[in-house]
C-alpha cells in the first residue's frame, strides 16, 4: 500500500510540481484546438472576453440591448471561461494559486496593456490565438499579417520596457508582496483543485445531458487547454519577445510546431467539410497588421497575451486580472462604437489561403515554410544574438 | 542564513514575467565575473526562466533560498 502511495506521489510530482516541457504543450494545444474546430467553434480567447465586456456594459445600462451571446453558454464565452477555470484548477493542483499583488506601475501597465490588446484584437479579428494561431491554422491570410504585426509590436513594447528600466525607478513594493499562504493552505490546495475539476466535469456532463453538447465539448476542451497552458507556462508572448530579449527561441519553436500541426488537422477537417471552409476567415488584412502591432505592444506591457493574461489571472496575479478586465471592456467598447461595418470594410477582405494557392497542398507548404523560417531565423539568432536588443 | 553572500541584491518582488529576467540581465551586465547577484522574486515563472537564461548567458545559477514570502535566487556572473 505504501508503495502505491509513494508511486502516486511520484507521479503527482511529475505532473504538478515540475513544469511540463513546452513541446508537450505545443502538441496538446494543437489537438485540443482541433477538437474545438471539429465541434464547430475554433479556439479563441478575445471573443469570450468581449462577451464578458458586453454583459458588464449591459448590466450597468450603457448598452440598451442584451448581448447576442449568452454570458455562460455561448460558444465564445464558454471557451474563455474554460481556459480560466482550467488554469485556476491547475494552479490549485500545483499549489501555485495565490493572490499576487504588484507595484502600482505594474498594475498600470496591466491596465494600459489590456486596453491595447482589447483594441488590437478587434482590428485583427482576434487575439494572438484567434487572430494569429487559430487564424493561420484555419487558412486565414490575415493570420500572417497579424504575425508580422505582433513581431513589430513586440519590438516596440520591448524598447519601452528597456526605457522604463533605465528611466523609471521601480519602487520596491510595500511589504505586502505575494503571500504564498501558510503550509496548511498549500496542503489544502490540491484537494480544492480536485473538487473543482470534479465539479467542472459534472457540469459538462449536466450540459450534455440537457442537449447542450456543443458547449459541453468546448468547455472540456478549453479546461484542458487551461491546464496544459498553465502547467507548461505556454506563452505566446515569449515566442515573439524572447528572441529579442534573451535570445532564447524555445517558445518560438513550440509555437511554430503547434501551428504546423494545427494547420494539418484544420485543413483535414475543412477538406471533409467544404461548408466549413470559411470558418474563421473573416479577418482583414490591414486590420491584422495594425491590430497586431497594437496588440503586440499591449502584450509586452501586460506580460501576457490573450491566453496568457487569462491563465495568469487564473493563478491570482493582480496585474493580469486587471489586464483581462480592461481587455474585455475596451474590446467591447471598440467593437460596438468604433469598429462600424463601414470602417472595417475599408481595411480589407477575408482571404482563404487555399483559394489563393489553388488548393490545400501549397497552402500547407507555404504555412509550414513561414513557420520553419521563423523557427530558423530565431534559432540562428539563438547562436549569434544578432537580433537580441537587450 | 544565506549560503551565498551577494555583491548586489535585486528586488523583483511583485514583478511578473518578463521584468525579473530583464532586470537580471541588466544587473548582471554591471557586475564583474565571479561576483554574485541575489534576485528576490515572487513570480512563479522565474524558477523556470532563470535556469534557462543562465544556461544561455554563461552565468551560473548557484541555487535558491526561501525568504519570507519570496524566493531568493543566487547567480554568479560568468
């Protein structure tokens, strides 16, 4: 019996003490993203945040009409809830949940970064996930535009961070730094996490029992994404930023690998479901580029992108909780008041890559070549530090 | 008590990714080889990021110590 307990503890340690390697995240994210796609709603984060923002403004009376998407069960909302819940539960299982305060300047950066990301994600048709990762996988040309925008935005954002370190003396936080809590709290966390996951699975079962099968599938997939992303600390910001900051390209490799896997699966699904070809191809060219730049600056300020802000909020980091809120609110406002259909139409058209290349084959080749090129340039930089700015 | 005596202490408490690494990189630039930098941090990501960083930079991560509500990492400049 004691051997069993020992082995269990050992396994638990592997899963929840140490972080999982990034390539595990790359593969599992591609698979879970494919499940979302197969369920009819590809993975995204900004859409769900907008639903939250819509409901907040509706509840305070700014919006007269009730939002079209339900707060809980609409597809975009449930994907983002699932991500948050999965990351929260995973942080509990890993004894990593704690409300973590931050100095005022950091909180301000979270606030401003959230606004930038909210606005940028409206222009690009999604955050780093919906506008870049899932978009490229789905064959949307705008995904490549956003990729360029994100790289430029990350460079600008990093320049600012370097300026800040030189010119703004960081005030040491008042002694109220992160309270990890006492030993007892840490011991209780895994049990709370376990109860929480049982609750989530029960909830999904209840949903499917009442014929809400699609939301149930999407929620379980999103919870899985939340767990994986928290355990790997899978971070899209790192993939864009770190080559310029520390030279490290491990996150870049992981994201590039994940995109290549995703595009293979997405295109297979789209091949068999011709009526789904235009799913997730509604973004615009220039919107992706400009939105990507704005979003890229925002994610550097906040230290988290769409998915990264949500999972870190699930760990209890105040800076990212604020970023998620201002992301949701600004996205909702910008979408409803600024991004009128006439304005947006001037920013380009949706293009499905296989339509331009005359079939799926060359679309896959082009996507893979772009990703491998990104990988190769950053791997070269890892050796030479030629692009490293810091 | 501290197993290593730092030549400089970097307070990164309350800061989240990427600020601790960015500040560490900058602080190490101002040290001489062999000198020791103590980085006090609260971000759960630092425990991952710092070893990866020092491995590339050629500095040596000596180890870590639990402080009161934070973790101290000790890095020897290479």
